[in-house]
C-alpha cells in the first residue's frame, strides 16, 4: 500500500466521502446513454467511468483490500 492509496482511503472515509463517491458513481457508472448518443458522448462517459473506477480501486487498496 502506497502513501497515495492511503490518502485516497482517508479522503473518502466518513459520511462525506461516501456521499461524494456515491454521487460520482450515480452520474457516471449508473448513467445510461440512449441509442442516439454520439461517439463523443460515449467516449466521454467511458473516460469518466474509468476515472471513478480508478478512484474506487485506490480507496480499496488504501483500506488494505484488493
């Protein structure tokens, strides 16, 4: 576990951190684009999802889980 992983775990600990992470998941991972979504929109949301996933992974590693 690195210092940055510990920092992510600490930053997103507590009620406020959980609320923020839940909100990020809601607006990215749980967001559904319709069949008329453009290639640009699809790429953008996928990049956002990847970032939220990376944050979640850093938190998990910082808490000692993989």
